[in-house]
């Protein structure tokens, strides 16, 4: 099963939050909902999603201020953000976009239109999130058929190694800590220690590095692992 894009929804209106979660999960996304701006800021320091849906007016910290702060952090400076608001005036839309939002929808909005904008934005900022086939050099991973090839030779990977490779191939060049890999590949609800990551990375390397192939997985001392 492919690793689904992760979307965080920060919205204090309960009915809308429930509606968004239902529709997003129906589209196959992994969804986290948060009702306060200050709580969202803390959560986004711990884990960055693939896309953020952010209400303008929030308790604790306004959406517009949270957006501004996120754009000052290296980890979230390019995080795709769609802002939701009841403010429809042009000056307010301009302010939201100028603060760092990538898109803007005025309440009440069309859910199918929001879903279409989300898909378009994810495809634009990270095409690999929605692609069925991931490729890097002579390595190819087919999500639908659950198969991996290198130099046209099919490789045999266990289910955990497949998910690990898929996750790393989605963001080539980015360094992931062991904790981030545990959360995204094993899941935040499953307890395993950091050593587990090292063991599975070792197995993955053994499976994909055939002959004199260059190892695409890089160990970053004191930080974690990177692909490419």
C-alpha cells in the first residue's frame, strides 16, 4: 500500500473540521485535525505534513500569524498552505497571500473544488506524492504493483523495506531523523526503538545495492538518513 500524503487541518469550527476530515480521508489522505493555532504551532514543530489547511481566525494564535511564523522556519518555509476564511475582501486575500499562504478559499466553499486544489498543489510541489512510479537513476519503484527494479532487474524487498524506500524516494536529498522515519514508515502509534531503523536501512541497502551499484542511501552522522 502506498504511503498516503499527510494533511493537517487547523480549524476550530467543529462541523467543518469533521467534514474536511471525512472528505480528505475518503480521498486517501492521512489527516490530522487541530482546533487551536498555538497547539498547531507546537504540533508542526514536531512533525511537518505534506500540506496544511489553515483557518484565518483561530483561538490561541491566529492563522495569519501562524502562517507568518511557519514561513520563517527552514522546515516549513515551503510547506504548501491553503488558507480558509470568511473574509472575502480583496485586501484580505492579498494580505493572506502576502503573508505566505499558497492558496485562499472563502467560506462557504465547494468541497470538490478544495479537493481539486489540494491535488493540484501536491502535484506541483512534490509530484512523487501522487505518482504511481518513483524513479531515481536506475532504480524504479512501482507503487501499484508493489515491485522494485534496478537496472531492469527486479529486487526482492520485504514490506517494511518497501515502505522505507518509497518514503525516502518521495523526498530525494532531504535528511530524515530516525524518529521521523519511525513516525512515517512504522506509524506514530507503533513503538519501536531507533535501532530498528538502522537494521531495516541495512537490509534495504543489501537488497538494492547489486553488483557495483552506487548506494543511493546516505548516512548523515548525528542526523539520520538521506536518499540520493
